[in-house]
């Protein structure tokens, strides 16, 4: 993660061989292979020894309970792994991990974090593996190094990905352990400190923008303002060097021209607080060039118009003293009421707590004063790391309202046996309810946790979701119902036409996907119903002997009180307007009624025969007992209770379909083939079976006894199972299609309800269309 060059190929090792692949291509490309002179190696050793001693001295001064034996072991292994690499500055590469470790020592972090800092580039840039690290340092350190390595592989693409916020969330979500992110931020701090050694201006600018877009906001989000301020200022030096130089120059002039103004204000504040018996530490500070520029931009003013270039911080012992100090300062100086902010009663989401006020100082200049406790100041500077230090010192669980944000943010496991366990059990759950996935082009899509490739497809665009027929996740074909994970790359496979399955509704979780699927299915059903209605209305015209279609349509509209022909046709297709009623109305006004009398039965006589027929037939065709052979389509498996329609295959054969079956589209141009079909009473003297087959699609828990539970339940409800097919098998669930015989829709509904009540059943629904019978 630092700027690297290699100086020679890696030699094999004696004894237990470390399994390392050759360095990645990215490393090879920037490698420079050249022999290392003996004097250069000796000088490198001196440089690294000095830097390492400096790290140990800082550990000693910090008072941290860091295991220096483990640190030394990590230093030796990392130094050996990186010995043929150099930074862009020409220094030995190991200088970078040592610097990162030193930065983290300043945060008072634990041994595992410091060891991880020393090893953080070994897996990415050398032949060392995670298995090697686990063997030498244990699973906890290996997991941290693995996490840092994983972050290093995620490439931010500002030219393609405009969603920097989503990218920040992705890093947070993948980090899991907060220490991974802390190492990554410290790594970026040191790389930015040494950015000038990169000779390519375009690369420097790219790193600076990435720092400003991603890493500085991340540091602020977890409350480490020390990192945030430095990262912003270092990036600002590259993105807008002239403005930064100008601000620094003007601030220096203001400081010089003000003489002892800062000291005078500081003494005045101290005296005021002492007069009120408030113990406090007061110090002045100059704002960073970037924060000054940001204020100039937001307020659209020049540097001279910025009032609070210099600010003061007042540190007191406890929260009551904060408000006492505020009252004392307001009693001495005039304040600007609109600039007052109370972040103690209402802390920021990252835990920042402080009182902010702006007073009018000498020369009528506005001066910002921040009042806080010592611990609040540590949190403001070090964020999460400040809580680690607090935990380590007090050796007790964190309690109190002032730490509520951290419990919510990180889901801290508070019942730990020692401070060392504190951060091990800390998981970064800020975005636990979200996953972040990439498209093949690098676009980043944020989705609710548990989302599937279908949810991803609809999130990209509705047309992609509707035409989705499959998916590849990380280059491998994956089930459409599989759950996506953070960092997955998802490629959607598309068909030529929109064809979403109604079954998708059972596993998608985003509102957009569900709404789009329902809209499409409803639209398709409406089209099918219109086609059925048109065919039936044409049949009604023929049977009533009407040749004046327009006049007949108007009569039917008035009788059925429908405003438009479309509305009426839809009613006929849906079944809310009965075909017999249409024929009756059209026949009553037909001039051809007498001619048709000898050829067709009277409508009323037909109705009577219909009522009689329902007592003796399972299916009625045009109100009569069918004279031809009746088959039930296997593609949609109609059962009593379904709305059905008949298709005449030949004079001797009629096939019954469920209204809305996809195969009915084939017959929209052949209205003469359509027949009005309804259910009779299948329990008396019928020529077909009194039960009909239907399929149920189940998602079951992949555990022993699941199949036994569903077969027992189905048998208990008097249904016979004819086939069971396993349609999919995943880690926790399996898909099963069960074919059973039922008496009708009520019988089927009872069975599905009973199945859904089983603990092993994730979902159960009727299969509405079987593509294995496309032309039944």
C-alpha cells in the first residue's frame, strides 16, 4: 500500500516452506530489479534499526501494555519479506510499515493492531500468506491482516463511480473489525506525508482526490479528527497548492500583525475562569488551511472576512464545569447567539461532544471558543481509539449515556474479561443492514442486506430487471435467489424480451423490484384477459346472430353500464360479465332472432339446461355437457375453483386452461377455437376423475426430516403425492416441487397453509406455469 519497487527476485526458504505465489502483476509492473550493493544493505540496516528503536521508544513513552516481543517478531518477519523492496523515495520499504505502526501507537492501540501495522503489506506485496501469519501470530492477527489486504484490493474508480459515499460505506461494511480501518487510515496518512516522492503529477492528484473523497470523511465518521485534519490538509496541498500557500501566508501575516493577541486572549480567558473558581486548561489554536478554505467557499467570502481563523479550546474536569465556563465567558465577552452549538446535550453521530460559542474579542474580531472535558477532547481527536484507551485504563465495561453512540455504532460486546478482548469483539455494524456490490463496469450499487441478483438488476434499471434470465456473481453463474455479499461483482444475463417470473416475488426484498414485477405481471394478465374477452365477445355476436357489431356493442355498454368498449371487454375476459348474459341481451334485440330460433336453443332453455348439467358434469362447455373429449392442460394444471377457458384442438378434443396461462397467447388470432368453459359438479356421475393434479413449489430448510414433515402433512390432508423433484440445493435451503392431486382451490389452499406453518418450510406456493409443457 506504500509506493513500492522490488530489487531482486525472492529466494526459496529452507526448512518449512512458506506457500507464497509470485508477487501480483501490479507489483511486477512497477518493479525495478537491480543488485543491492553491500554498503547499501548495511546502510538500510542502520536506517531500519534507528526507525525500529524510535517505535519502541514511542511504545515505552505511551505507557501502553504492548507485547514488545511480538512486535519484534513481526518486525523481523516483515523486514525479511520486504528486504528487496524500496519506496519511491529510495528508502527501504520497511520504513513504511514502521511509520504506520508508530502512528497507531499514538492512538494507544493494542498489540495485535501494532503487529498488523508491521505486517499489513506482506500478503499483498510479498510471498507471505495469511496461513503463514496465522501460524506465527495466531488467528486474530491473521484476520486483521486479511481485512487490510481485502481493503487494498478494492479499487476506487472516480471516473466511473460517482458515489463516493457508497464507497465509504463499502469500506466500513467490509472492515468489520474497527482496527482494520484504523490500520488503513494510518497507512493512508503516511502515504500522504510522503506523496511528494511520487514523480507522476497525475498519480499524486489521483491519490489526493481519493484521500479527500474517501479517507478523510471516513476518519471523521469514526471520530478521529486528528487523522481527518491531516489528511485533508495534505490532500489540499496537492489539489489546490496555490490557495493553500496563500492561506498559510495570510494566516502568518495575521499572526505576526496581531502581536501578542493570542496570548492576551488566552490569559484573559484563564483569568475569567479562575475568578469563577473553575479549573481549566486554555490554549489557542490556528485552524488548518483546508478548514479555512472550506469556510471561505461555503460562506463565499475572502480570507479577510473570515473571523475565526484562530480559535481557543477550554478543557475542564466535568460536564457541569463546561456550562459554568460557558456562563463565565459569556459574562465577560459579548457573544454571537446564532453561532452557539451544544454538542454535549446532543452529540454528533460519531460521538463528538463539545460546546461551541463565538465571542467578540479585541479589535472586534470574532473568536471561536470550544469548551469540553479532557475525555471529550480525546474523543474529538482520536474517536474510537479514545474509547479503547479509556477501556484499557479503567478495565471496566463502558457505561453511561456519553458512550451510547459507540454501542449503537459498533455493537460493543461489553462483558469482556480484559481490555485486550475489547476491540477483538468490536464489529463495525454501521451499515449492517446494507450490502454494496459492483457492476462489471465498476458502478457501485447499495442494496438492503439479503438482496438477490434480481434486486440488483432492478436497482440498475427496470429494463434490466424485467429482461433478467440469470446472473454471474464474481464470475460464476449463481442462482437468482442467492444472497449477495459486500464487494460482490454482479453481472446480469438478459433475454431478448421482458419475462419476469411471478415466483420472483417470493424472494426479492427491494420495493422497486417487487413493484416492477407486479406491474409487469398485472399488465400481462390484463392483456390475456383482453384477448379472452375479445374472443368471447366475437363468439357472443355469432351465437346471437348479430351482424351489426357496432350497434350491438353500444347496446351491451348501456345494459352493463360500462363507459368504454375496453372496460366491457375486460369485464368479459375477467368473468365479471357472463357470456350467457351478453348473448341474452344481444339476442333480445336481434332482428335475426327468428331465423336463429330453429337453429339454436332458446337462451332461457339453455340456462335451464346449464343448471341441470352442473349436477352431472365436471366441466361444462358453452353451458352444456361436453360432447368431445376434455383434457386439462398440464402447462397450467387447472383445478376446480380456477377461472378457466377452453381451446378446441379438434372437433373431438377440447383442452381446458387457466385464464392467464401463457400458452393462450398462441390462440389469440383464432377466436373460433375458444370455448366458454365452466366447472360443473365433479362428485356425481362424472366422466373424469374427481381430483386433479397441481404442483407446489417449496423452499425448505436443508435439514434432516424436512421432506418427511411435508409428506406427512400432505397425506394428513387427504392428498396423494405423485412426484417430488429437487429444483435447487444451497447451503441452508433447498428447492422442491411436489406434484399432488387435489379436489379444488380450497383443498389446495388448506394444504399450502398447513405447509407454511411448518418450521422447516421457508415458502410454499402453487406453480402457475410449467415451462416443460409449452404446447399442451
